[in-house]
């Protein structure tokens, strides 16, 4: 009985192992599809040169055999990984998510893979560390949001001769390739709209911007445009909040309305989420928008058109940025060079949250 059991064990050990995807080779796929190995390779690397019928036959053969191309081997053979790195502040903001979606779709169609790092509240040291990890993984290009990154990060990229693209800004440093829009000009245009309506008393709610050059540019656009009209924002009407979310907008509105005698007639918020929170809080405290207070945002998120009243804001070309970044990267990597792109347009969207300022009452201070 014992011998029989041992014999059964020996017989089992001699049975051939079931084929796995790792044991299947490109030659096996070619044989299954009835084509040459060169045709399989062409279908993988330059599918546009292969007829749809042949692509389908090769794809079906690979599916039948459960074959997946060995990415490491392909990278070693071609000296390319076809991998693009992205370092982004957050995915909780609709426009960043839209940008990444467009970038992923267009790069994916060109057989590139996206590796994403979300850098919310990360230190400068962490920025450099994450960039180094992406470089070590063999990325061929890096996408960054804004120019406010440690110089050590840019030195790392230059030392590796690694191309990079900066987005969400049109750029201030000529060393950088930027695919985005002019935050300063967009905020200046938004402020001009309020001035044209007749406003002269302004409040600002901005999220923390020590390491956010886009918000710094927006605030500079507001301040400079007001200064040209001889207007300054009272210190108590400029509020910084800890985050870019709706709750922070409510908090900022509470602080600005703490002294009702000096209430501004127009409030500028650095994004739509903050503007939404400010609108909610103002209405809770009995203010009519825009009759008592005009409010503007920045970004034109989906909800902004559906608020009551709908929000006047700046429409950021988030999807177009993603598409243009992908186009630049593909051209740069495939052709070896690409033309420096022009700034994209950010559009002023006029809606019901802004109007002429209310008339001053007889007991209101001048």
C-alpha cells in the first residue's frame, strides 16, 4: 500500500506541467496565428502598419495562449520603456482628474504607459525622492504641475538628460517647456469684470500658496489690476484657508463677514470649490447673491453651472492641456524634438453670481 502511494506520487511528478504565459513565446503566437514572428512583432510595436484583420488574428492567438509580451525584455531590446511619469498635487480636483484622463487616453493610444505620483502636501525632499524613483523606473519623460519645484529636482532631470513638461501655467522660466494657460492674465480679466460692474470694495479667499505658483500668479493678477484702479484689499478681507475645499470656503466667508460694517461687495475666490463654500455660507447668513454680494471662482468645475445662482468663473482648458501634453511628448520622443507650444486660452464665463454693487445705505461708512 505504501509502495503504491509512492508510485502514484512518482507518476504525478512526471506529468507535464501546464503551460503558463511565461512559457509561451512570441514564436508560439506566430505559429498559432499562422504568420511570421516579424508580423507579430510589427503588430505589437507598429500596429498602424498591420491590417485590422491580421491584428485581430494575432490578438486572438495571444489571447488563446494567454500570452503577455515581456515588457522588461522589450525595453532591453529597444532601449525604451515607453513609460511617462506624472507628479500631480491631487486627484480630488476635477480639472486635474480630467487632465490626467485625456493624457492617459492619448498616450495609451500611442502605446505609452502612465505612472502617476500624487504629491498632496509633500515636502520638497519628498518631491525630489519621488522624481528619483520615477527616473530609476526608466521613465522617458516627466510631467509636472507648476514651476514651483525644488531646484534639485530639475538638476536631477538635466543630469539624466530627461525631457519634462510643466503644465497648468504658461511659464515664467524660459528653461521650462510649459503647456498651460496664463493664471495672472485670467485673474486680471476676472477682476476687470468686477471693476466694470462698478465694484470698489473687494474680498479674497485663497488657499495656502507658499508652494503653489499658480495661486500666487492669480493673486498677483487680482492685486495688480485693483492697484491700477487705486483699490487695495483691506487686510481683514484677505483670508487664507488651509485647503481648496468647500468647507474652507465657508470658513473664509465667516471671517470676512465677521464685521458687517465693512462688508465687501465682491468676493474673489482662488477656485470654484472655495467659491461654492463662500456662496453657501453667505446665503446661510442672509445675504442675497448677487444683490448683496458678487462672488467669482476659478476653474469652471461641473457643479459651477448648476449652483443657485450659477457661478461666474474662469474656464480652465484641462482636457486640452492633457491632449496637448500627450501630443508634445509623443512628437518629442518619436522625432527627437518638438516645437515649444504656445499658451492655451482660459475663458471668462459670465453667470448669475455677479452684478452691479448694492447702493450704499445712509449709515454705511464711505
